[in-house]
């Protein structure tokens, strides 16, 4: 079969991006920043900025959301600062800054109030880590409690001083009893 | 680094059915009938003593959550599928524990262990959306007409502790 | 895409809640988060209007608070460590404490708490030391109970990633182990080689165990050479002696808060005092590189001359010219290979 067909892409940047551990990472293990949850859970969201236009129709949902729901949310989450920033002729957006220094932006153009509320709450519940394909559903601190198996763990010590090939290690093992073994075990009384 | 496991009870007593004699030479002797009740009580007692004596032992548990079985210990992270009816920061207890084990013992439930014996505490650390995956149907010699980028919701739990108390029958 | 707008008072309020101490007044927070260099800033010196929010609130810096906070953090952390590592010597506890409370660790914690955005300082971006100092200053303004919570909530989880063998690397662990075991009544301590594999290969492994009185296995580990393996086994034995094994968990959160940590204020025993006077209890010096370049060339030549001669090369490597069908350009279909332009001058 031929090689992978080459696609016209900015190869050096794409390759570099795949290797970078920032933003463009495609798959990674499950991670949570700052050992959150081990001793205490702290909400990783620090501040949220809602940018909207006072005039345009695309910001209607955001404007309604600010009017109706934002104060209540702010009251329930005192550790998050919420900014509402009117910007003329702009697309409405929600920007969130997290403890690990990353900023997320959601474009809220033409969203209804409920959609904005949904995305707002999603930002509150995220941890700021980038969205990646997970290599595994779990990640653990301690790999094994009862000890990991290595080829050496149950190696018989007799093997240490033997030079292979050795007859006793070359025997074929089977669960079936041979005639000799049967007689040895069940001695006639 | 290798660590030697000390078995506080003999290999056969750890299993809760009648023991089969194991050795390097193959045997197929008849199963022996033993006094199950007495041996079970002994095993439970020794496990209880060990658990009560060393409160700082690292235990692992196999829990059944969201249709899957997970082997968890202190400090592990678990990614559950779906937007579960939990808020971020909620502390929960995982009830369905199938097995608990320490460095020197393993305790299996049939099928579950009593939740008073073992407690697996967790905290909801994050609720997020997963990496968008392409869902499409492609038939040979046809163009792929429907491309859906699907992104599921997920909940991440941090297992705070796995602790065990005295084991009762 | 940064957020240039910020309301300092709101940020402080939110920060107070985030760190778990909303009752502390704004003025105290501002004092703790003000660096000495702040007052040297050009715009603050000239008292430019709205130079920095909070300029009118605080006129003091956090120098004194940093010292105070550093002490208090250390006291609580050591108490926590002494409870969990009850049998370890005070030198190990000091090592762990100084590692966890160094600038790098504290700056990391401070960053995740959002302190970097709140500190008032001349430098931009904020230096690691200023960030760490701000965190220490916070410990200076909190009550004793709150400092304990601060340590348990933010500093102690870092212990999860610490390798206790590396944090207190003794230069001669076997000698120290011998002394400590002799103090417990053991007469004979000897390292024994349990297993070895691949002695002449690039990755040899030797498994060594230390036996006490020819009977008990006190520590076992693997290494690339026999000396390294003995060292590692001795370290493992010391950790086992001090009950610092991976099958013991540390108490976090509520479990830790319910422990009476105040009772562990007395320092543990000192290793230098417990060992014999001649024993070397110093730590490994990481500043000097262990291998000189000559050894590297020697190792490569040894591999080429001795190991390769014995082990040999694989079939496909020996007959590389036969197994190679060409470069990627040659192996692909012509229409898939983008022609490479050559300039002709």
C-alpha cells in the first residue's frame, strides 16, 4: 500500500502544534489542575466577562440573561467575579478565565436566554483544562496497591544460578494427571 | 521497586470456596470439605483487626458506577459519561462496592459489600463537554453526506478516600 | 485575548471567598498583596490618578507579613509531617518542608488561586518570588486556625507527587541504615544480590536486597549496576524503617483537620545524633555531574567492541541494504509525491 497521502497543510506548524503541550494538544490523560478535590474543592473559574452590544439583535439573549439571571448566579458563586461589558457593534461573547491561566471564549451571537444560561453554567463547572480526547477514563496517583507484576516477581530462585537450557525448566506442564502421579498421590493402603 | 507481600492468612483461606491445593506439580485430587463457617470467621477477624489497627492503610476498591466497574483508590480521577444530577463540589459516597483490597488482603462481595463496611467517598470536581467526535455514515462509492460533530457531556469525580471498618459476617 | 477590565474591590471580595476567608477585611488583603517595589513605580510615585486600584487603601507593604507567614506555614506543615512521618528523623521533615514551601511550589499554588492578578508590584510579569511572598503574607494575616486550613487545603496535596527517596538523598544510605539497625539490636547487615539480567547489555538490571541477621529482608530494590542497586535498596530500607511506604496514605481535608496536630510541635529525633559519629549523614551533592565525557566515549566504544561482538546485530540491520526499498518519495505513488523544486543558479 502506498504511503499516507500528503495533504497540503502548513506542515511545520501542524507538527509543532501536535507536539506542544498547550491549547492544541489532541489527546491527553485525564487531568485536573492544582490537585483540586484531594483536600478541598475550589472552583477553578476566577472571572467571567459577558461582552454584548446594547443595540443589535444578536445580543438580545445575552441582554435578557444579564437582566434576569446574572445577579442570582453572582450571589450563589461569591468566589467568581462577573463582568458585563457593553461593546458597540460587537458579537456578543462570554469569556472565562481559569486558575491555570487559560481563557475560554464562547460566541453568544443569536443565542436565546436559555442557551446563554446553559453555556454560562457550563463555564462555571469546567476546570479550565483544554478539551482533549482522553487516552483513558481514569487516572490514578498510586499505580498498584498489592504490587505490580514484573517478570522477576515470581521467578523461582533456582533459575538464578542455572544456565539455560535446563531440563527442569524445559518440562511441559499440564493439568492432566499422569499415571505415575496418580499412583504417587493415591497410594494403595 | 519490588515489594514483598506478606500474607497474613494462607492462600487457601483467602478464597471463600473450598480450597484447591495448588503446587507447581499438577494434581487433581478430590475437593476437601472444610468447616466453612469457622474459617470465614477467622478470615474476617484477621482482616478486621488489620483494618482497625492501621487506619492509614492504602485500600483500593472496585466500584460499580454508571454501568462500569472502576478500580479506585485514594486520589484517583474518574471520568463518567453524561450530565449527572450533581453540582460541582458535591461530596458523594459510592455505594456499590464489589471488592475492597489492601496490601495484605482482598475482600470480595457477593456481589456487593455492605456499605457500612467500606466507604468510598468522592467529590465532583468538574462537569465538562468531551472532545467532539465525528459521527457519519459512509457508503462505498458515495459521498459522505451527513457529518455530525458530536460532543458528549462528562462528569469528573475525584475519589477522596477508600476506608474500611470492622468486617461483620 | 486578555481581560483588561478588572474591578479591584470585586476581585478581592471574590478572592477572599475562594481562599476560604471572606471575613478578613479588604485593607488587610491589600496590605498582604502589596510588594515593596510597588511604591517605586513611576505612576504610583507621581500619584497618577487611578494608577493602580487600591492605591488609596493601602500605604504599607507586606515585608513583615511575609516573614511572619513563612514561619507559621512552616510550623503547621511540620506538625502535619511529624504526625504522618512519626518515625522519620527531623532532617527529612526539614527537607520536605523546605521543598514544599520553596518559591517555585508556592508560586504555583498562588497562580492557581489567582494571586498573580491581585499582587500590587512594579515588576511585570510578576516574579516567582513576589508571588510566593504574597502567599506567605496571606498566612501572616490569617488566624492560626485559618493558616492550618491553608496548609491542609493547598500545600499538603503537593505531597502526593513527592518521591521521599529523592527528597532526602543520603550520600551513604547503607552506613546510616547499619547504624540505625544496630541501635535496634541487629548484629549483621548485608546486601545480597537476588537477581540479575542483561549484564552486558545496554540495560542491565541487578536486584539487591538488604538482609538483617541473615534472616529478614529489610529493603529491596533494583539498579543498573550493583553499587547503584545497593544504594537504592538501602534507601528503600530506610524508608521502610521510617514507615514511609506507598501503601500508607496521608490524611487530607476533613480527616486531617480532625487530627490534633498541635501535639506534634516537638521535633523528631535527629539523624546525626542517633547515628555513630563517623557515619556520613550528608546529602548527595547534585551540583557536580557524576559522569565525565571520557566515560561516555568509553561506554560507547565498549558497547561497539565488546557487547556488539557478543550480542551481534539483528538480521535486518546487518542486511540493511537488502531490506531497504528506498525513501518515502521512492516508495509512494508518483501522483502523491509533491515534486521538490531545485534552484538552478
